[in-house]
C-alpha cells in the first residue's frame, strides 16, 4: 500500500502548474517584471555607447556591476530573509530596484549608470533568490512544476523586456530605466497586498551557510557549469547587440524572439526532455548546441552577415530555455539544505561568471577581432560541458529522484 505522503506527492505532480494560490501568481508577476529589467537595456547598449561616448567594454560594465553585486549579495539573502521574513525581503529588494533604476535614468555619465546598476543588483539579489524560494514554498503543485512556473516568468520577462526596451529606447536611452522603476512599483503593490505573511524558518541562516552548501559535490558541480556557461550567455546578451546592425526597435524584436523561445521551451519542452533522458545527457547536449550556436555567431560576424547572427541569437533561446529549467530543477534537489540557501550558493558562483564575461567580451573585441568574444564564449561553454561530464557521478542521486517521480 502506498504511504499517505507518497500519495500526496503524486496528487501534487498530477495537478497543473497553473493551479496555484494567488500569492504564487503575485510573486510570479513580480518575477516577470524583475526579469524584464535584465533584457530591457539590451536594445539601448549601442545608443548609450554613442551618446555618452563610451566604449563597448565600458558600456558592458552595466552588466558587470549588476551581476557582480547580485552574485556577492546572494550570500546575505538567506541571512536577511530568515530574520526579516520572505515578504519583507521581497519588498525591500523591489524598493531598491525602483530607486536605483530611476537614478540610472537620471544619470548623465557612464560611471553613474554603472554605479546605479550595482545598487539595482543588490535589490535584484534580495528579490530573485527569495522569489524562487517563495514560489516553491507556496506552490501546491510540487517543486518541479513550481520551478517551471518560475522559469516561465523568467522567460516571459526576458522576452517582453527587450520589446518594451526597444520602444522606450527609441524615444530616449533613459526610457527603459524609468520603465523598470514604474513596473517594479506595480510589482511592489501586488506583493504588498497579495502575499500573506510567511512564517520565518525555525533556524536562522548564517553567512557561512552558502559556502557550506557548496561543499556538497552536486551543488558545486552545477554551480561550476553555470559559471562557465554564463560566459556564453552574457556574451550573447551584452555583446551581440553591437554586431547585428539594428536600431533600438530591431534589437528589441530580436531579443523578444529569443526570450519567447526561451519561455516556450522552458515550460513545454524541458519537462518532456527531463522525463525522457538523463539529467547529465540533457544538459550536456543543450550546452553543446549552444556552444555551436555561438560559433555560428562568430562566423556570421566574420562574413559581415548580420542576418546570420540574428537567427543564431533567436535560436539560442531554445537551448537556454531547456537548460535553465533543467539546471534550476537540479539545484533545488542537489543538496540537503534549505532551498533558499541552495539557490544563493549556486547563484553566487554563476553570477560571478556573469560579471566577468560582459566586460571581457567587450575587451576581446577591442584587443583582437569582432568575432573573438563569440569564440571565447563558445569555448567556455564547452569547458562547462567537460566539467559536467567529468563530475557526472555527483548528480546520480538527482537522476534517481527524477526517475522515481
């Protein structure tokens, strides 16, 4: 006879990931807006470079400061949320994003924007690590489907962000910054009124907990892989806009297509792949295809074929959407620690890759050739695949959990 716990788990898995409490939808809506902020600035990168007389590597510091502060601040998210509560932490993160995105829009120098993006990154860290934990904790359809909902919010935000950024950016490069501020104010109101108080954990987190979590080989393996593949991800985000030869509207449409494919594959394709193939094999194949895609971008740049780069950028959404869902699901099961701590540890490492890669991509194009950032990004992604295969034994228990479901 099946145990009552097992029966409850099966009922959870059978329920649709759309059947969620209002509080989950409130957090998911805020996630959409938060992730819009990531892609909202993509269409205006060339405009900022032109109007503020900045180099590509200088403009790429908008991503570097944002990701660096986000990654480091991840280390304190567990400490803050375990003491102040999930709702207060989410609201604080959103409030910081509102303030610093507005200040970025009012700035008159590249240094000022980079600094305000760092403050934006602090708010982003408090929000995204806590939001994932909140969605998983409040969901009534099980961990896997809650993560799919989170990834869907991510994909929707990333896809709509550039579209809106292109429209606002065509008016002024300052428009997207003010747009984020207004949208996050709406998210603040949703969270404030719709998210009930969530009990604080019985045991408070410490600053050492994220580092202790990385002692678990499975979590460390996934973090290393994400660190390396983020070199490819942020080369696409921060450097590709310069070689496509498009204005703000055009870049907005390209990244909209990319994000739309990312959202669709993360929700509808990734779960099927997850059930049909092993975790390691699925991630390895998706990352290898992404590396090949980056090499195609390099070839398109050499051939002065913007259309090749455009198609390759949009296609990358397929591989990244599937990969993101697979890795995020695995992270939540990688170590016997609180989900928020696992998320913070993993995100700390991966965002460091996201901090280095945008600046390095700009510098490589200045030091060598326009296509060199894509080659380097593809190489780092392939090194990530090698690291995954070499350490695949550490992920066996996650495969067993998935097959048990």
